[in-house]
């Protein structure tokens, strides 16, 4: 599937498209053909060696991970995964750099919809400033020139490539899944004002806007270049969304300002100390009777066998996702209840959920593979 083009996209030329196609095929080959060999390696070599040395099976994720890391097949797989990730970003970054002056000009000339509010002296938290999240050069907060949109342009295409087009041509499947959950679980809710925390370039935000057309939608992120791009992208798509550069830990909106607060993959990009602060801020911002719905990576370690925990947790150690393990192993429901959401709960929603014809409520447990998204929800 090719990504849906829009006025703000850095469209690849022939050679860039060929390179991107190779990298996508390479990543798909690793996922489909190479990755399953890890389980074979575990069963045939890793576990027998561990049992011979310890006289028992591994009892923790850490034990199995360290044992797996000694196996040459697992090492080779990890090298391929990391190389593919770096090649993906390198290819897209070069394409964006070639077109950056034109993208900046387009962002200035598009008829604006909604609004854009940037902060003058916002300091990025260390959990974003100290690393290149998911190996993206400069992460979310980098700026390389005046009126920069580079980070957003890179992320727009990179996120689509990373997921191999599985979230649709507009890469808005998370918005559709969340809408299906909300319409199926809270049919009485008619939100007048919505906040999307950690919106990046607004993939989910614009997707969600399709199902709540009468709502006033706000979206925040930490990076100015990301938000300039997000606002221009939303304007190009005809979505009047209000973007603001703010930290989800502490915003400047008044108490009880929102009927619905959402996010997609926010918490695995924060930290153990930031997560409680964000949930407390949600509690402050939500009106009485309002709803939070935070969607995260499709995995809870409590619902998985050790092998799958190790394979998921590889991201934490080798792919620029240092808080992946944390969010997958933390009791997020308990954190939400501590923040004041007495009826907080979590569950899984099918990734293919259709908001209009087949709205979905929680499933008790995930299916095999990536067919479900995990959602933390609560009401005030």
C-alpha cells in the first residue's frame, strides 16, 4: 500500500521511492521470514543450554533475554532489525532534506485551519532530549532552521514505513480504532472538546476528527517542528485542529476544560516518573463525567509468555525505545486510580474495528500477533 499524498508530504522521487521500497521489503522479510527463527533457536539451543547450566527453565524476562542474547541467530536477527531501522530513517531524512525549503514555504502559504500555538522557551524533558526515540534522527524536538518542519516531515513517512502500511493509506487507523472503542463503550458521550496528548504529526488526531466532526479538537506535542508540520498537514486535509506546544505533564489549559482526553503511544515515549504526572494532569483537565482513553503498544507483559516478552522488550535495549519495558510491565490501571480515576480499567480493542458499522468494546485478552490495541480508560 502506498501512503496517501497530501500538500505537506515530502514526496519521494524515483530513486528515493525505489530505496524506500527495498527497505520496506527488507523489513517485511525480517518480520515474516527471519523473526520466527528466534523461537526455534530458543527451543533447540537456548533452553537446553539454560537447563543444563541451571537445572531449570528461566523464571523471568531478564533471565531469558540474557540467555537469548548469547545465541548467534538471535544476534544476527537483532543486527538486521537495527540496520533496517537506521536505513529507513536515513532514506527518508535524505528525501526530506532535499525538499525542506519547499515544505517550509508550503506550510506558510497553505490556508490555515484551526490554530498553532508555539512556546518560546519550552525545555524538552530528558526522556526526549537525551535519545533519538526509535532511532529517528533528532527525535521529536530537533530544529535545524527557521520555521522548521523537518521532524514532522520525517516522522510522517517514517511512521507509515515502520508499520509497513498496516494502518491505512492515511496512517490513521489508531484514530479509527479509538473511535470504534469510544462509540461502542461510551455511546452516550458527545464530546464538545477533545485533547490529543503527544499528537506528533496528528495521524490519530485527524483520524479521530472524522468521527467527531462537531467537536473542538486540540492536540499537543513537545516539538515545534513537529507541530508546524502537523498544523499544515491538518490544514491541507481540511481539519480545523488546534495545535499547541506543551508537555503533557503540565499544560496551560484550565481545570475541567475537556470532555475527552486521548493519546496513542504516548506513555512508552515518556518515563516512569512522567506517567503518573500525565495521568494527574488528565484528571485536572477532564470535566465531571468526561473520559480518558489512552492507547498503547499492543502488549501487556502480564498477558504474554516469557518468549514474547523478550521479543517485544528487544525494543527497549536496542531500538531507541527505553521505556517500552516500563509501560508494558507497569500497572497503568493502578496509576490511573492513584491519579483519581476510581473506575479506571484496561482492555484490548481489535485493530480492524470499524467505528461506523462495527464499534468494538473491550476484549479481555489480546489475540495472537498484533491484531489488538491496548487501551487504558477511565471517567471522572
